[in-house]
């Protein structure tokens, strides 16, 4: 926690800090919560926190969770 990360979320660059690293279930694997340095606007919504997986951070391809 607290590690600095960067990448792209829906082709939008981001930088932030890891807030939480948890295992939701065995099927989806671990999930990372990231506090963004600057908000991201995507489809008329503003995000200050995103959730993604380890592999998306390494590949710089995080996606927004649709809930």
C-alpha cells in the first residue's frame, strides 16, 4: 500500500497511489484500489478512485469497474 503506480485507464493516462490490495474471490483474483492524483472524466462521470488487477497495472491498461 502507498506504492506509486501509473498507466492508462480506458486510454486515459493516470498516476496514483495504491490504497488497498485485496482478494475478492478465487475466480477474479486480487484487486487493487488506486487513489488518483488527478480525477479522470470518462463517459460524463468523474473518477477519483479506480479498481483494477495487478496485470492491468503492469500492462498499463486499467479499466473502470461498471457497477
